[in-house]
């Protein structure tokens, strides 16, 4: 029995080994199949995830694109609004600026007798020679600066005539006629187109010279005006040898700093400039 049992032993071992090999192989193929299934599953999930990511990226790109487009549209719109409001602002400014203030007055074009400046202010007494004088309210700060700076430079300047209404102009003219006869036509601007009716024109003098203006062209006050008045927007309307009126060294008109500066630079006079060119300065008159 023992011998028989011993004789079977290798067979049993062999069977057991075979069995374990079979089982092992079976187990191996089973787990391999399971692994393959799991791998396939993960691969599918990976593909899905990659797709989802790609879709999300595309959506993001689309969104970013839309956002950019929207921003550009907004910017564009804002620019348009700015352009429009800029134009409206300019038109509004222009519509509120009295175009008469930069007109040339001649025998052809003259101020209406009913014209008067929007608003005038009384000129500080210390700067006035004789009776009280008035000046265009918006141009007054420029005249005030001029008077103060001249004073600082030790130069005497007095205002002898500022704003003159059509009525006073007519009375003055009659006075001149009585005194000077027909010569008054060249001596004083005809009523109705005197620049003094605008309110932006000044006759300067000194205490010594007074209202006769005699010799004003020889004073240091006049020299100071020639050198500096343009900085405050003032020009000499009727320089020596002009084609319009007698030389009036005391008579200065406010035309705005830009135009006065350019005229001074180019050594031109206001009346020699084309009206269309003058008109381009209107919007900057009080700048
Ligand atoms: Zn004058």
C-alpha cells in the first residue's frame, strides 16, 4: 500500500502541477481580459474627456471672440458718441459765439442799428479816463489782464472809449461833423458800423494826452501795445497807411488771442485778411 501510494505520488504531483497551470492560465487570461476591458473603458473615458475639453476650449474661444467683438463694438460706439458729442459741442460753442465780433465792417458790411453786445461790464474806475466806460463781458478778462500787465510794466494805459451804442455813435458823429466838417467821414467810423458798437473795441490814452489822442503814437504806452496787445487778443484796426480809415493808433479791437497772435506773427492787419479765413477763428474767440 505504501509502495503503491509512493508510486502514485509523482502522478498526483504532476496532476496538481498541471491543474495549477491550467488554473493559473485561466486566471491569467481572465484578469488579462478584465484589464483589457478596464483599459478600453478608460480609453473611452479619456477620449470623451478630451472631446469635452476640446469642446470647452472651443466654447471659450468663441466666448472670448464674442467678448472681443462686443468690446470692439462698444469702443466703436463710444467713439461715435464722442465724435457726435464733440461735433455737437463745437456747434453749440459756435452757435453761442457772436459772429459779429469777427466781422469786418466797411462801407459794404455794417452793423445793424439794433445790434448790442450780449452783456457789457463796467471797466474798473482806475483804468478809465473821464466818464465810466463799458466793455464786452466775455472779452473783459482779456482787457483786464492787459491793463494789469501794462501797469506792472510801469506803462500807463487809460480807457477813454469802450462800448458805444448806436445812439452815442450817431451823436459823436454829429459832433465831429460840426467840429471838422465833411472831414469827419474819414476821421470817425460812420454810425452803424463802428467797431465800438460791438463792445470789444477800446480807445486807449494816457492822462497827459486825454481824449484828443494827439501824439499817442509817440508814447511808450503805444509802443507797449504794439509789442504786447496781441498776447491778450487785441489788434490795431486801422494801422498807418491802411485803406479804410485814418490811422488810429489808440483804437484796438479784441479778436481773440489766436487770431491776434497770427496777425502779429505774419505782420498782417485784420482788415487785410479774407473774411472766410477770419471766420475759422470764431470758435476760439474766447479761448
Ligand atoms: Zn475807437
